[in-house]
C-alpha cells in the first residue's frame, strides 16, 4: 500500500485538473481556479511522500509528468482563454497554446535531467506557472478593473510565464530543506502567520506570495548577469 500512496496523490492531482476543465466548460471559473490550486497541493505531496518512503520510480515520474501536463498545462491555458484571452481571437488562443507547449517542454526537460541532484529547478516549475495564472484569475474575478486592462494584463503575464518555464533561470526547489527539531516551533509560528494572512484575502494573498516566488529569481538572475548584456 505504501508504494501506491504517491500514485494516489498523483491521481488526485489529475482529478483536480480534469475537474477544473469540466468547471471551465460549465463557466464556473472560480471553482476551476481553486481546483488547479488544489492540484498543486497534491502534486507537492506525491513527490514528498515518494522521497520520504524512498519509493520513487520511473513509472511514477512519467505518470506525474502526464498528470502535470493536464493540471498545469491544459487546464490553466483553457482557464485564461475562457476568462479573457478569447477576446483577442487568434492571438488569444495562440497565447494559450504557447503556454501549454512550454509546460510540455519544461516537463520533458525536467525528466531527462532527473538523475541530477535538484537543489534548483531550471526554469519556472509548471505548478508555479499554473498557480500564478489561477491566482491572478481569482484576483481579477474579485476586483472591479476595466475588462480591457484585465485582458492585456493576463495576455502579457501568459507570454511572460511561458518564457520563464523554458528559461535557464534557476528556481529554488526546497527539496533539500531540513527542519531541525529546535526550529520546528518557529516554522509552526510562521505557518500560522502565513495561513492567517492568506485567509484574510485568499485571492490577493495567494497572488502576491506566488508572484514573489515567480519573479524574485528572474530579478536576481538579470541583476547578476546584467553586465553580460
């Protein structure tokens, strides 16, 4: 049973991704966005469980990637297209297609380099790309911004995230972080504080937190390599 546990969480991942697609078809973009975010939680747990119980496998790797393509590639691209990019006609669906393709390329590149020790990810992880798009849609659904500004903001963000997915920019993986027993209390306090902040305004808080992770690494990368341009 313990060997099936990571695959169960991976299946919950694709379940959320498929549910998001169904909700997009039904026109319920709020539930679709949350479903994508929940898929990310299950994706995090399947990898952590596999490492804790030392049950990683090539099957698990491939299954996880295929599920990620649905949950973090197809579902978010349909979400942003249905939300506003369809207003741009061909440019809109091509932007959505580009994002999906970049997720597929990102996952394929990760799989062929999986034998390396991953203290950092090369390129933005696909769950983070899906997270910022889903949280941005949640944020926009709760704000009274003129539609044209929403549309252009999401279009620009989509192209930017597509680039970051396949870029050489390194993102921390947090896989090597180990919490010592003496530090557990402070991490618990930090978790409670973060949970309180998120609960006060989930759409805005999630978007700000995810944006910090997504854009801090590019900022540091271009600051460090600015002299070479």
